[in-house]
C-alpha cells in the first residue's frame, strides 16, 4: 500500500490547484479538476473507467479473468489459461484505491480532506455528494471483496486525511459486508428526503441528480449484497431481504416497476459513454478469440430454446445457423477454425460505441426477488418475478441493440423486438418456471448468468461461484499447468500490495487461489 499512498500524495496537490475551461475535460482527467471542488471530485469518481464498458476493463478483466472463469468469453486454450495476470489484476486493485484513475477510495478520502477546509455552510451543502459517493464506494468495494476476500478499507487512503503514511490493515470480509449493508440502509433513508442541488444535478453523470433513483440504487445494492451472503448467513439475509420485499414503499428498488417493457435508460443504473468517447470494443474482442460465440451459452441455452435474445446477442457469421465454438477445441486449431462459428453481435456489442457501463438492472433485481420468494416466501410471487426478470432481460438486450442507431453511418442492423405474445410464449413454455425447488433455483441462476454475461462479468463470476448455476460444461484441464487445471475460486492479492503493505502478513495464509470467499459455501 505504501506505493498507493505515495501516488495519492503526489496527486493531491494537482487535484486541488489546477483548472480547466472545458467541464468534460474535468470529468476525463482528475488532474484537471479545479481548486479542490467537491462536486468535480465526485464527477471524477463517477467517471472511473472500471464503471464503463471500455477496452481496458473488458480486455484485462472480463476477457482474461472473469469472462473466462464463467465461460461467457472464449480465449485460446493454453497451459496457463487459468493463471491470473499480475499486472491486470494489480491495475484493477489500484483503480479502487488511488485518485489517479478516479478510484472511489482515493477520491473519497480526498473529498474528506478538501471539505474540512471549507466553511461550515459549504460543508453542509456538500453532504449530498458524500452520501452518493458512499454508494459508489460500496459498489466497487463489495465487488473487490467478491474477488479477493479481506481488503484494506477503513485505514486505506489515510495520507490525504492526516498527512501520514499508515499501511492499512486488512479487514474481515464478512464484517465489511455487514457494515456496508447497514450503511446502505442509512443512505437510502437519507435520499428519501434529500433535495438535489443544481450543482449535484449538473455533476451527477451517473443518475442525473435524481435522488429517488439514488435511493433505489442504495436499496438494490443492499439487496444484491444480502443475496450474496444468503447461504453463508441465511437467517441474517432472509430477515433483511424479506423486509425489503414486503415493503416496497419503504424500500423502492431498481426493478423497472416490474414492467417487462420498462425503459432501461431511465430505470437502470448505467454509465453512459461521455460525448467525447468514440471508441468501441472492436479491439477488445478481436484480440484472442473473444469475439467467437461461446459453447454453453449458444449451443446449450440460446439455440435449443429459440431465445429471442439470440439475434441481438450474436451474429451467424455467414453460417446457416448459430453455433458456438466447442469449449474443448484444441488451442492450436481455434484460431484457424474461428470463422466456422458464430460471433458476438457487432451492432449490439463490439462495434457499439454507445454501449454503457452496467451497474444495476431491473432484471437482476427481479431475479433476486424470484430466488428469495422461492426460498423463503411465496412460490407464485417467485414465478412472477422470474418471468418478469427474463422479459426485462429481453427488453434490455434490444435496448442495447437500438443504442447503435446508425448515427455513425456504419450500416448496423437494428433488430425489431418480438411481440409481447412471442416473448411470453418463450418464457412460459420453452423456459417455463416449473419443477423441484432445486430445478427452479437452477432456472433462476441460469437465466441470471445469461443476463449478466461478460458485460457484468464480475457479478456473473460472483453469482456462479455462489449458486453453482448454471451447470456449465467441464472446463478444459488436460495439458494445463500443474496447480492451475481449473479456474480459481478467488483472485490473489497483487504484488504491489503484498510487497508494500506489512499487514499482508495477517492474510498471507489465506491468499491462495483455492480459498473461498466467505459467501461461497454451497
């Protein structure tokens, strides 16, 4: 951590004193924020590239790690394919703790320091920025816990606060989870009566200053974290989850008002690309074999059920039908045969410069409702929530497809969404909610995995490890490096942390690729 503290110290002065004439420049470059302005620092946090569906996040985390571990993306089968890549994992860790790339922890500590030097009336006016920033902080931090386990938290980023380099202690992952769950409840209560200031509305590039939606975001993130730990501490999670589901007026959620034909652009928590962003994921998916359609998703799920999402998720690639590359295809023949298989759709995905970063969707929330009602509540409500979640997922993928509206003149094919009757027939007949308790939970888990895919690859990996659904094809293991024949159950701490933080000794024994995160107990 010492290296992180030093970087933060160097950047502190530039973040406080430099200026820029272009407001969007301030969003893009933390070094151009002006005079320690809390509102601009808040925008810098929201602009963290890890919250966006952009090249580096997709290439280094989804393609090389979480997408590979969930069979949602293909890479060449090779001896070391399940080894984590140190620099990529280290950069993801860095991008939480430092200010350099809008890291939520680094920015939040810097905001605290700047705010202390302001008049009391300005501090009061800045309260809404801190409350919203905490929700974002907890969103990223909970995902970090889901991948690594114990993390430095309360003591992290101390240099801007007290001008001392204090290596941060690693904190217990379950205790951190519960702290955040409690705090998110407090934050949701705050936003129930909060009034957005003009400055907050202007600088909120995530939600546009809509305090009601910030309240929903806090409640929905809390719901997600509770379902994560529902097998490891069932009584605790059940009580809080059912309290949320049984009182919609007190706990409004990002659920699209339970409308299958909801509006993702207004309901979901999405990081829209900045107006200066003109790139797409062409390079990210062309490297390796990431553009090629994966085996289980296409051959076992989408094609057999004639899923209406198939045509907006994948392209036939001039083949007579959709087909994914078999997962056990030898590495030395994968590249040469890649044209024999379908690929991810160019309009919806890899050439869509309007593709947003996805934080939370209505479909995810309704899948959580379905699981909770099936395990602890009313199976009829579970069926309704499941069917709504799938229909909302269909709506969501067609929404992504329609975002690529030919504004660039690229000749992209925009698909017409099937009729409500056609979608309903798919949901109630071809993937009907029926069977035993385990079969119904498998339906929920499988469809949730499909909805997340690699666009939400970290959450996809979390849910796959937690539920053990879907029942994926066997991961290739022949010819893999000894000790790396299967994907890990967690990521190991990056070397920048293990080398510079003496408190690493406290967690060193559990820093193995086979150690399970606390909620991974099935």
